[in-house]
C-alpha cells in the first residue's frame, strides 16, 4: 500500500472500545487497544496515502448473538455495518472517515 500510495485499512473495533461494560474486561481491553492502534496507524500512514478507519459497532445480528433472549430489533443488521464500510471506502482520495461508532437506535443493551 505504501509503495503505490493508496489503500484503506479497516479495523473492527467495538462500542467496548469507547465505553467500559461490567464483566467485559478481557474483551474491552483488546478493543481499547485496537482503537488506539488504529489512531496511531492513521498518523503513520497519512504521508503514504493509506487511509485507516476504525469501525465500532454495537450489537449486530450475527452468530455471536445466537441465543440472545430479547427482541431482534435491538440488534443492528450486518448490512448496516457493511454499508458504512462501503461508504467510507468510496470517499474521494482527499477524504477519510477516521472513526465510525454505531449503536442500535434504541441504545446499548443492558
């Protein structure tokens, strides 16, 4: 990417990258670290024309939520996350979205 002076790196963070949750220490610490890494990588890649975006979705209706005891409308659709990534990817070369934070319309679970 550096050699051709273009490209786009997406790091899949989480809302847990921005907010602590009870009993989520081991998960949150990795997501906090990934968000910090993304911010640092963004600074390092700027002069090389490589974009870096972190995306932090809340709960998304995927297999990881199998057995969720609640209404499915409390979970976001995977296509919503994909649409945000695609939109960020398709910006002009002189624009970048650094951070995307997505939550269900009704707010966090719990």
